[in-house]
C-alpha cells in the first residue's frame, strides 16, 4: 500500500459503553456509525463502502440506508476490524470506493439479539477440541500460556503485572469500566477462572461498539477532523484450533502480520511512540511485544515489570486501559483502533505528548488470526 494515501477522518464509539440493555447488536453498530459520521460531518448518502463483522454488511447497509459499491464482511474474530482497515485502504487506492465505514457493535453483556458465536459442532474446534473439555477462551488460551510460562520461567506475579499497569492507564480514562487501582496481590487473590488466569487477568464482558470512516488522504484535507494516516498494514491467519499452533510460545500470525506492517511503513521499533496490543487476557501483550520484535523471546514480562509500558514509560501500551479494564464486548479490535486514532489526533484521555506513530495490533480467535495497522499524524 502506498504510504499515507488513505486516512481515518471519522472515529467514534457508541454513546454509552458498558451495560446497554436497551440496544440490540445492530443498534449498537448503527449508534457507533452515526456518531462517526457526525464526527466528520457526513451522512449515510456520503458513504459508498461498508465493512463490518458480527453483523453482515448487507444487514447493516440496509439498516443505515447505504448503497455501497464496496462491501467487506471479513470475520476472523476480534482483529477483523484491523483487516477491514487494510482492505478498505486497498479498495480506496484502487478506486473501488471513496469513503468506507467500518463498524463494530456487540451486546456482549446484555446479549440483546447477538449473533451466535462459534465453535459450531461441525467445525474443526467443535469436533477435535470441544469434546475434550475446553469451553470458551479462558480454557483455550491456557494451552499455549502454560507452555510459555514454563519455557521462559515467567512467574504469576509477572503475569499479574500486566493487569496492574493497564489499570493505571484506565484510571486516567473517564470512560473506562474499572478505574480503581489494583496491586499484584489483588490480581493473584482474585477468583480463579482457569489456571493460571484469575478473573483480573481476564477481559471484561461489556456492551458497546465503535466505527471508523476512511477516505483518501487528498480528500481528508477537506474534513473538519485531524486526519490520521495509514502508513503500514499487515494480516495473517494460522488456523482455527489453538491445539495445533506451530509454536505455543509464539504466534505465527502475529509475526507475519507485524513484519508486513513494519516493512510497509518503513519504520524501526525506535520510531514507535505508542502501541495498542489486543489484551483479551494478560498474556497477549507479552506475545505481542515479542512477536513484533520489541522484546526478545521471554523478555516481555520483564519489560512490562520494569514499567516501560506504564505511564511515563518509553513505550506506552494500551493507554485506554485495554480489554482488561476499559472495554471488551467480545471483539476488542475496534476499541484498540479507536485509542490509536485518539492518540494520533492528540485527544486521548491519557495523551502521550508528541506522539507521531502508533502501532495497533490485534488477535482473532485463539491466535487464529492477526491484523496490524500503523498510524501517523504527520501529513504526506
């Protein structure tokens, strides 16, 4: 992709976040979409491209009164929206459309008209993992994380520190679900869910959503909002069964997606001012830091323990509070993208002074997929 040829001009989350029992899944999509349009001064008639996951693009287009010339229903889990950004940028560059709306909405807590979630009985995971007792992400992600902790001699205290640091960021964010400070002892004394995960190492379960609007960098200059330029993108998939990962201590999809995005952006790790790493569970920032090359294998826990990712650290990570303390309605990737955009606009609650480059990295399923988007606020 040509660097900085496409920009985010509209970005917003749902009006409310957390518990929203009065809105269905598609209403959350629409609420976020209308908020993003209002953000940049557009109407549904101005949108000619649409991308979404959870809902179908055809249902959402009809609901919003949009007739697109480009539609993307890619659904690979929580990082689907990173892939949507990448695909939308390619479509805009190719002339398939001019203005793409990407939406997320999920009634994760209230469960009002949600789309049923896999694994389905006839799927690979349904046939070859589910019968052996794994049920839901907490029991699936324990499979690789146990190997990772043993191989690198990572302690429970180090794993807990991820949650502690992210709560520090959440304390700075008025929209965060949990803002009260926590300690390592608080995390280790919280309710056990599936070893080694205590409840404070697990993501929230909330209602909410978000939306982005992308257009060409040339057109972006005419919008009232500060453009956030896309400088690098990557995506990959490994497979639907976590038991069949190539390496339990590293995600192949992470490595491929991250490498592609950095090569496309033409930047070095030292150029990154801000980072979002999808954190459905406390171990994911460790994998992200290592697989994207910020830390050597086994060294990410010490990196976080030394407060390099904390407020005042050299690489601020998950500055909204992350899926552990901010929001997690089921597919968290949209919230990570929103925070990267806020940081690049200079309007984040915990704004990083002078930040010019933000890396936003996501996971889909249980290391099944990955998407990486690198943003810049510097004009081409």
